[in-house]
């Protein structure tokens, strides 16, 4: 991960018309600690993947078509 160098200053001899717009250099972010990952904790009450129970519907009428 990189950030704009906070100590960079536009050079005195920089000409926006001939050199283009000045962009400060990028440096490595010293606070970057790598990609964030959520901590995983065990759930003792976990019973596996949930499945919907199949129950009879007394009002169901099968459509012959």
C-alpha cells in the first residue's frame, strides 16, 4: 500500500505548461500492516449448515397442468 510522500515539495524549476501538472511521489505506507482479516472464533453451539425443514401443507392442492 502506498501513500503520497508528505515531505515532497514541488521543485522550484517545475513548469506546469511544459512539464505537466506536478504529482508528488508515492512512498510505502509505514502504518500498513498487511491485508485485514477478521478473527475467527469457535461457536460451540454451531450445529452445521441450516436446512429448511420440509413440513406438510394441508391446504396444498396439486395443479394437474
